[in-house]
């Protein structure tokens, strides 16, 4: 008798042991998880250039961008953060958390501001009122 399919597993894959597809079955086994964790750690240590390149490409692909697309966005924004207008040390790809669409490129600081405000316009408006009331050291 074949095992029943696990409803939480991938329905479009062939199912094997315990009603799981092969990747889910392997991940469910503690000895495999430990072996894989060590394997990835060693591979990353042995291939730092590939690791950095892969992570950057992966992050771009999650937002529907390529390296060329990122450069086009930077030049379209004039090479500065879309919010503060400063040249960032590290670019952050801002996106809408509801639908995943990319909005623009930000510096770390502006990206954190939006993140901490949970993209809530009312919170950001109250922050502006607060800064205007107490005075701000920024003149921009």
C-alpha cells in the first residue's frame, strides 16, 4: 500500500516515503539536515566569490531584476536613494510587501525607516509632524 500524500507537500512532484516528495523527505530527516548544513558551510567557505555573486543574483531575481536592470534603475534615479537623495554605500531594493512589486532603490537607512514604519503612511506622516514640532537638524 502506497503512503498517503502529505497535503502540505508539493502536489506536483512524485511522492515517495512517508507521503513526501524526495526533497521534503530528505529535509525531514535530521541526519540529512545536519550533513547538508555542513556541506553548504564548507562550500561557501571554499567559494566566497561564487557565494557573493549567487546571493546578489538570487536577491535580484526575487525582485524580478537582473544586474543590467539594477544598473538601469540606478541611472534612472540619478544614482541616489529614491527618498533621501544620498549616494548609498549599499543599495536596497524596496518592494511592496502585499504584491511583491519593486518600487525603487533605497539606502539602508531609508529602507529601515520604511520597514520599521511597516510601510504605514499614517505612521510616517505622524513622524513628520513630530519632527516639525520638535525641530529637525536636517535642512533637506
